């Protein structure tokens, strides 16, 4: 059965995309820890990040770095935090979270954003992504 993220890749479920290439997709988390919280995923469905083939893992990290750089240019923050948790969706993914304090890494917290705020932020981050 397809994961939620695979359904996003296929276009069956909408997402606020911020970057995409032939292998990877980055989109805004709809339950963000902080404004600008992004998920980076391989398009190929693999359960755990550590199960990716070595070359795919390395390419994903290059993609993550490019998205992180765009986030820093777009969202005011002290730094961009990275987390790999993997419990909520069985599809390898990396969380990128603009941080101003440690509370923003707490996954039990979330910020509210309107559809318009998601759309504007996704477009702004995308404008700064250099793949």
C-alpha cells in the first residue's frame, strides 16, 4: 500500500511543494513545528532513511542542503535544524526546521498557518532553491 508521501509524489494528495527534481521532493509540513518546516523525501518509497542505497542517500543530502540554504534565505532564523524521526510515515524523510529556539524542534508543538500563508511561503522558498 502506498504511503501518504508516495500519494503526494503521484499528485493524488496535494502538497505545498518547495523543490523537486527527478529523484526527490521537498514540501511544507502541514503540521509545522515552525514556519517554514519542510520535509525532504526520495520519490522512491523506502521505509527507512538508512535503507536508501548509498548513492541515493548522498544525493538526498545534497538536495536537503540546497533546500536548507533556500530556507535560510527565506525564513528569518538563527539556523535550520535537521531531524530524522521516521515514526509518523513509513517513507524515508528528513525534517528541515527553521530554528530560533529549541522549542521549535519539539514535535509536540505546532504553529497555525493559513492556506494563503502556506502557498506564499512555498513559492518564496522555491524562488531561492538552487538545484
